């Protein structure tokens, strides 16, 4: 009996090593992860009139506004691509990253009541958000592919290429970049609640520093370096280049994005795991 008690006590005690990521423990709770994914996806539009149709309506309206304002009124370049298709490509990729970052950045504060009652690896919660957002991204990608087919079989000359094979890698990078940054912010918001508000409008502002609105090739040379510092720039450019055949895609830019993703995910998960042992005292 004493041995069982010792084993149980050890299993619920957070590790003290900063870089003990406890990935094996997360795998042991994979069934709970699936339940959280189902809950997040179903609950999102559970009591709405249109239900899952909102997954299509949101990117359509967002794309239409961008096309009218920035292409129609401001006359900004879209690299010769139809504005609707150009902006929808950027919106589809950007929204997945942004949703992952926003929804994981308040993990501790939003789930404090649940965390205080039962033990499970806290990282399961943000991981479930990433997967449920991945389902939403898949729906948005279907919408983009339908629009893409409409223009491809029309009079527009699109140039898809082999870079499109990098799509799985780009999706992983978008998800884990948002997850790493979100877990890092979530750990910090246990002490500094202001960060929640900073993330909300910060993500919106950051979109204007990526090639969602303006292609990298059309950015003035003196500002181009600043935009390339944004790790999402390489991902967005690769996404657009693979499907549309336009843009300033480069392997070095994508390598920088991949390196940033790995570093921020490892640091974010380490600090997230470190924070979970005492966050109830500060939330």
C-alpha cells in the first residue's frame, strides 16, 4: 500500500527540471486529448443558428473586406493573382496560426477551476486546441481549394509547383509556432494579466507585418528586412508560392521560420510545465 501511494504521489508531482518536457506523460493521456478536441470543436458554434457554416462565412467576409479595401480602394499589388484568391490564401494560413496563439495564450487563466480539481498534464489542454483549430483550418483549406479550382479552370493562369508538397510541414510549423508562443504567454499571464489584451490586438497588428496584405516582392527594400524577421513571413510566402507560383519564396527564409518554431516550442513547453506547479497561487 505504501509503494502504491509513493508511486501515485510521484506521478502527480511536477518535474523540477526546466527542460523535462514530459512528452511521454502527454502520450499516456491521449484519450483525454481526444475528448478535449471533441469538446472544443463541438462547443465552438454549438448554440448558434448557422453552426459550422461560420467556418466558411468568417474567411469569406474577411477576404472580401481585404480585397475591397486594399486591392480595390488602395490599389495594392497582388503579384498578378486575382485579389480574392491572393487574400484568401493568406487568410487561410494566417488564421490557423492566429487562432492557435490566441486560444492557447489564456490556458491557465481560463481553466484554473478545472486545473485546481484534477490532475493531468496541463499541456494536453493547449494541444487539444491546436488539433481542434487544425480541423477548422482543414475546412478553410477546402474553401480555398474550391476558389482555386474556380480560377484555375477560368481565364487566369496560375502556376502551382512542387513547393506545394511542403504543405504538411507548413501546417506543422504554423500550429507549433502558435502553440509555443501561446504556452509562453499563458505562463506569463498567471502573473501579468495585461498580456491577454496585448495578444488580442498584437495578433491583429502582426498580420500587417506578414505577406497576407502585401506580397513580400512589393515591400519597399528598406522595410523588407523588417518583414523577414517575422517568422510567419516564410510560411505564408511558401504557402502562396506553392499554390499560386508567385512571391519571394526562399529556402533560407523557411529554414529561419522552422528554426524559430522549434526553439519557441521547446522553450514555451518547458516554461509552461514549470509554471503549472505553482500557478494556482498567482491566478
